[in-house]
C-alpha cells in the first residue's frame, strides 16, 4: 500500500488498502463480529457467560 501511495497517489493507495483488506480477511470481514467481544449491555454479557458455562 505504501508503494502505491508513492507511485500512484492517495486515492489509488486507499483503493489498494480496501482491496488488500478484502483479500486478507475474505468474507468474514463483511459479516461482522463473531467473537461477541462487544455487546450492548451487561444483561447480554451475563447471557453469553451462561451460554459458555453450559
């Protein structure tokens, strides 16, 4: 991405960065969070802990 920035400019480097993210992360990048690290509130956290315990 840095090489594209130097040779082609900022807009092409941005496009190259997006392309690289899609290639590296694949379909999972667009799906969202699978690990449930970020939840809205404490009740959701407790539900997730109960699910993991059982």
